[in-house]
């Protein structure tokens, strides 16, 4: 009996030592991140990794920064070559509906604990739904969210006596008052009121929200199976934009995307931007010599539905259990830790998906970000998870180009929907 006990004790000691050795094993993982607000700046991410390494010195994290012009091609090439990173940071439209649906991602169901589910659901059920695939698996673990909006040059609107057409408290306006405001600007001598940019997919959430809200159109069906902007309301909204461009109260430009729109707004050339949010407000704060005023998109009933952004982490299935485990430790630290989590969100310039993180901006240099909380109740359906999302995005700006070149709106919208819904 004594020999058996001794053998058992020795075995337990060996297992314990093996566990310690495994825990201290050096693991190197890679993370690719799209420019999610401040996460496009290496110094912010470097600080987060340094904090992570204080608790996990055995895990090395190498980062590569993607952009929205070539990032998708880089990921596609990596998938084909079998060289995908361990972690990737982006939204459900890529992590869940694209790569997850193609079997390239690891399920993250174990990260979605009962506590996490409750905490995130308290902010938005839409976030939970967007991160979950129809197969029942979660392929994204979220960190932050925002609602996209637009912005006006307050000074120009005031000079043109156009402020009377908007509700400054709720940051909303009706389609009718939007038209009146544009005419007032034009009559006051403002050369460019706003531009419907359609040079590519950059910032297309702005042009989609603009066209949808004018007459409360639904971008997809409720089940997110097909695109539905060929509805009467969708066609009516796009027709209104074409009419306003033809009248000269709006402009359209097939040579620019959202980044150009933002720059032209910041330097005072455009009186509005259709690609605004809290992060952009911070980025361009030092570039403007007027008062930028964030607004919801105009809607026929004055109750807008804003496009949302949800960003978080996914793990590619690289068939390496040690790296997958290390990747999950990093994600948990960044997104769940009660101290680091709010700091991680703060670095993006967006808002927490966890109710427990509370207000992260009061008393900070980004306190003005609180102004954008007024838009959170206007968050609409997260339709970005509809199949053929990448195809739809290309078809969208191509459709806008044809419409503003004089194409028949109904015909062009039907072409767009047919191509976007093609199986």
C-alpha cells in the first residue's frame, strides 16, 4: 500500500511539473487588425500587448495592420496559402458571415459564458445575434460598437438660417426638412452642400443609411437572406437623391470615397459629411476651424435607423491547439478584463458592448464622445451578416455611379438587387 501511495504521489508530482512546464511554454501568435478606430495606430496596440505580457510573459503577440483597400485580398491570399494569422480583428460581416461560414474560423462558444452573454445582451441583443452563425456557433467575440451618423458644418447652417430645419436636441430631422435645409444652403451661396460619394466601397455605410432612411426602406429582409432595396421605399429614396443632385441641392462624385469626403468636410469644402462617428470626430478635431455637429440621417418620419458597427476578435482554425489557447487568453484579457477591457475600448474610440464597463469617457480627453451616445437608441438592424456581403458592396457603389450618370433608378436598383442576391 505504501509503495502504491508513493507511486501515486510521484505521478501527481510529475503531472504537476508537466502542467507548469506547459503553462510556461513559449508561444508566439499573430494578430491582424483592420483599422478599427484607434486600433489602426500601433502605439495603442503596443500598450495593450505590453499590459498583456505582464500577466502572460510566455505569449508573444505579433501584429500586422490591414487597411480596407487591400485587407480583404491579403486575408484571401493567406487563406489560400494556409498562412492565416491566429487572431483577426474585424466585424461579423467578415468573421461570421464570410470566413466563419466557409469553415475557416474556430468556434468561440467557450468564451461566451453565461456572465458574458448577460453583460453583452444588456447593451444590445443585436450584438449577440450578429456574432452567432446560423450553425449555432459564435465566430466572433465582440469588444466595441458604434452607430454611424453624418455631420454638418454648424457655422454654415447657422449663416444660411438652416438650423431651423433640424432638432438639435435629438439630432434628427425629417426628409422634408433636409430638402429645405439643402435649398437654404444653396440659396445662401454654399457651393457644395454634401456629396454622395461612390468611388468605391469605403464608407458605404453612409450612403446606404442616407438612401434607406429617406423613406424608411429595409435594406434586407428580416431573416437576412436577401437584399430588398428594390422595394417602393428603397427606389423612392434613391430617386430622391438623383433628383436632388439634378437640382443642384446635392452633389454626387464617382471619384471619391468616405476618406475623401471626410477630408473635404474637415477643410470646409463640403458643408456635410455622410461618414461621421465619434472616432472620426476625434481624428479631424484639429483640422477644422468650424463647429462640426453630428446628426442622424434624415427620415420621412423623423425616426432614423442608423447603421451600426460591431468589432471584435476571431481565431482562424490553424490546427494548432497551443496557439489557439494562447489566442483565447489574449482575447479574454483584452475584451473581458475589468481593468484592461475599458482601456481596450477607449483605444478604439467607440463604445463598450459590455454594460459592466459603463461610461468610459467622462473625465477624459475624449469626453466629447459622450455626445454620440444620443445616437445609440437609433441603432437599426445589423444587416451586414446577409450572404454575398462583399458582392453587395461592390454592386452598391456601381449602382450609385450608374444612377448619378443618368440611369433609370428603378432599372439600376433591380440590377443591383439581382446581382447582390445571385447564388
